[in-house]
C-alpha cells in the first residue's frame, strides 16, 4: 500500500470543536445573556447596578444599557448583545424582550439538536413560524389616530411603564410627544419623518426638580455671548445670521513667512488685516442682524465692530447645534459672508436670551414659529438620575416616532405573544413532515414573554399561565394579558396597556433570525495564538510533521 505524502498540521493556531458541542455551547451562552436581563422585563422589574470601566456606577433596567457594559468572551454571547443594540437603534424599545425571546428560541431548539435534527430543518420551521406570526400581528393590530394626543399619551405611558421614570406620571410621555410632534415632517401620502437624533437635543442640567423639565420651542446651547459686558443678552424677535466661516484674518494654509524690508510695510500688512476683517463685518452688518453665530473663531477686532453696531455674537458652536438653530429659526448656514442674502437671515425666533444655571451660562433661542428642531431641557437632583431619565426619554421618543410613522397598536402585557402562540399551535397540526415539531416548539417559545412577566410580578407562574392559555385557546380574547403592575389577568384595552406594531414586529424578526443564525454555526475556529508564559522568550515552535496514522483525527491543511 502506497503511503500518502506527510501533511503539515498547525496545532496551535487552529482549534476545532465538533458541531453538536458548538451548538450546545452557543445555546448555553445565549441563555446566560438572556438570564442576566430576564428580571428587568415588566413594570415590577428589578434594577441592575453596573460598574463601568472608569469606576462610575450606572443604575438602570434598560436592557441595552445593561448589555452594553457587559464584557463577554464567548462569540455567541457577543452576537446576542449585538441584537439588543440593533433593536435599540431600529425602534428604540423592546431591547429586553428581543434577548429573552431569542434565548428561549435557542433553548427549545436544544432538544431537537440532541435528537440529531439538522439545524437547517429547525431554521426552516422557525422561518415559517415567523411569517405566520407576522400575519397574526397584522390581523390583531388596531389602527390609531396619531393626532389624538390622549391616545398617544396612553400608548407612550404604557410603553415606558416598565421604566424607572414611570413613577413620575405623565411627565416623560408629555415631553416625548411634544418633542416628536415638533420635529415631525410630512412626506405626503400620510407618511411622517421624525429624525430624533438630528433635531432633538436632550440637555441635562443638574439642579432644580424633575417637574421643571420642559420642551423648548427652539434651541438651547451651552454658550455665552463673546463679550458679555458690551453685547446684549436679551433680544426680542432677533434677526439671526448663521455662519460656518471664521471672522478673523485668514492664516496661510502652510507655514507662511513674509520678509519685510521696511518698517512701513509692517504697518501696511496690519492695516490690510484690519481692513479685511472690517470688510467682512460690513458685509454682515449690511443685513442689520441682531445675533451672529459662527462655528469657527471670531477675533477681538471683529467682536469690536459687531458690538459697536449693537450685534451679539456667539463663536465656536458645534455643527449639529448650528443645524438645529437653522431648522428652528428658518435661517440658512452661510459659508462666505459675501454670499449673504436676505433669505438667509433667520426671523422666526421670538426671543434670544442668556440665562445662568449653576455656574454655567446657557443661550436660549426660543418662542420660534413652527420650529422643526427643539431642545428637551431636563432638570433633576443628580447626574445618575438625569442619565436614567434621558435613557427613558429616548425610548419614549422612539415609541412616539414609531406611532407617527406607522399608527398601529398591539396589546401589551404578553397578550400579543399568547395570541401568536395559540395561532401557531393550531396551525402546527396542518404542517406535514419533520418540520412540524420545531414549528410547535417555536409556538411554545413565544410564551416566554408572558411567563417572565408573571415571574417578575411575583405570581404563581404555572397557575397564571394555565389561565392565560385557557383564555387564548381558541385564538379569541386576543387582548387578554397580564397587568404587570398588579399581576391581574385583564383586557389590555381597558387598562390601556399597548405596544407599538413596529416594535413587536421588529422584536419577532430580530429574535428568530438571530436564533437561526446561531443554530447554523457548527464550528468555532479560532485564529488567536496562545500567549506564551512570561520569561519563556520568543522560541519559534517548529511545525510538527506527522504521518497519515497520527493525522487521522486532526484538522488537516495540505502542503
């Protein structure tokens, strides 16, 4: 028998695990992540205290904020944490539900993996279950009038009732609705675009009470005027010019040297600089502004010319703030003073005022007519409280935005999941072949959400779940669920416990697609070399050459 050529086996840099063991490891890692934040689901949920890298503490029950601080090594756990971030960026709510659901989907799949079901079969069944679940959502969804403030308020309140700030009543919901309706832009055909990130700025100022928080009809910036003694700090109906060019003498692009032979030349040079700045200021003053704001520097000389003309000026403003001011007061940001036109001047602001909070000065450009940008001013006792309020406000604004974009509601309190679960169980009897069992398991996995809610309320889980399943058995009573505050089984319409359609649909899609992705992984191949113990020195390991007999069970790389 002819011997095969020797093969080279790289032992250190490639570590391989068998498929079943990898599946088991991935499922365990996903379950571990889900268990961490399982207790933060629902209105009666626990809080987590996190220690961040810099030694600070964060107290929160926001799923995404908790998982963001986790330091995990397992790749599957990292993938789960990524889900929460995706959910937060996409719809802003449901960050805990998506992890709990994905963890449960993987948990029920483990039994099939152990019975040697092929992962592709399980994934196919899950994908079918997802399509049917979304169809059920469409069936039970209820349309709502986005212009009805009472309905919007109830919806946003029910979505943030699980958050820490729910104890402050309607405050956060009011702020969120005011802010999102201010910056909403009609795109026609009943569509609205609400850009929270760009046009809503949340400004946290420690001090005062939380009840002092409000949505400003305009913009607030952490800046004072350039020359406080000479320039006005309060202007009614100001004419505002926004620039993103420096109001100082241009410096050379590279290091510029000027050699002067006569003393008079030096004076000519200085005179030219002064004239250049005077010329720029004259071009601006031609439009009789009351307030000039620039993103770049503003020299002392320009400050003198502007203050002499009774114009207030603010310099070195952030580009994002400048964009918000432009949206609020109707101005256009100009790159070159010589290109200024009357239409570029902002006249929609009602008041410019500088106020002092604590040790810092803040400029307010408020009382704007139809502003398309706004600032939410948050006041509170401590920075930790303000940070948590801001996180909750972001979630509330996302919920309000989702309703403006797609005004459809679903029942909260686990009612949606129970309805979906009951419908899928009924449908599973009509599915033929081996996919029937994973499909049925996916239907059961949806019950993880109401079960977790019942656990966090301190109820008898088995009794509560049996009652709920009885009510949902015929796919009727779609709106019956758990009131997370009292633990009662009630109609969600009566208690006004609602969820946004966008959030629920996104939660189901993200969770099931992620579960399918993790089930499809059958190998973890690590290309990371082991660290050598200190003091051993950089000894080069020779590759070992093995014969066919030794190499049978190894991962082989041919020469």
